[in-house]
């Protein structure tokens, strides 16, 4: 018998524990997907730890809640990478909300293949502030003779579920079309930071000051620029921010105005 530490993939009140323990008849690796009883309902959860019950007798004895069995194993193979789990835990603490919400955003919805690769080829993430910008950067990347559509992965919210599953699988494996030997380039909007990278080498943030990098319009709220910085720490990758420069054709047309003097003169 084993005791599993699990993150439920749902919102839990911040005053309650975000990591719950359940009994299991078998040990499971971190990243495995299970169904668990949560109150009167069933929820899915990600395993983040497993230990033999013989080593946890004191913990079980002192528990102030009833320990229950998992309902079933959905995938005994990891569906999230170790770095994705670490990122979900960090974001839950940073934004003071359930880490399971972030883990759910990372989890692919396909039920056909949850297996993760053992290795992935070199990767570069280019973040774009809008979907149209992502398409433009993708077209520009492909038109560059030193690159090819075979090594590019496009990601944004308007892709079909089938396209999203294909993109996630491509990022998981690090594989390019036809076994292309060039570094894989992922071009996407803010949610691309939740993809299952395995060998991320560089992140390039285009138009870094654009407010669209913040998810102000949906829950959970997050800033993908902060997440990009954290990813570079996880992977020891390079981070490059590109900010459009204001073009002034004639420097004589740039005038500095002291607004304090304008207000004193009644110019509101």
C-alpha cells in the first residue's frame, strides 16, 4: 500500500491544503494522472509524490482528516514533466491560488497518448503578444532561408483541439517534421509558456511591453513574461526581450514640455 501526494486539477479555497494525500495499491511516478474523490464529487489530479505506507504510519496516525483511496488510475505514465509540475507549484504560490489550475492548463486534453519522451532536440520559444503577430512571426521565420516550416510549431488559443494536441506532442518530443535536424522553434502567444518543453535553450519575447502578455481577461491571472523568466531558470536558457523603438525621423521635431509650467499657466 502506498500514500500518494496529489494536486487536484480544480480550484480549492486558499485556506485549505492544496496538496492532498490518498491511498493507492501501487506506486505511481510524479506526473501520473488519477481520479480522486474530493468531497462528494470526483476530480482528476496529478501525482507529485509517492511513498510506502510503512514509512508514513506516524503521518497517517496524526492526520486530522480521513485518508481515502484514489478512485482510479487514468495514466500510470507521466502526463506532465517534472519542470511543468515545479512551475505549477511556483505559480500557485506566487499568485496565491490553486496550483492545480495551472497544472490543468498544461495538461493536454487528448486521451489517446499520455506518454512523455525520454529526450527532446534543442528548442527556441518566440512569444508574440497577439495571434496575428504569432502568424506573422511564423511566416517570417519560414521565409528565412536558414529555417524551414519543418522545424516550426505554432501555438495560440484559436487552434483546433486536434492542432493543439499535435503541437503539444511536437514540443514534448522535440521532433520536427520528417526528422528535421534544425533546432525546433515554437512561436506562440502567452499560453505557449505552459507547453511541455524538454530542452528549452532560448526564449525571445517580441514587443515585451505589450499588455497582452498578461492574462487579465481570464482566470487564473498571470504574466507570461514572469513565467518565461522562470522557465529560463529551470532550463538554464537565454532570455531575450525585444521592445519596439520609437522612430524619430527628425530629431528637431522632438520637444520636451514641462507639464508643471503648463498647469501653472492654466493649460489643462
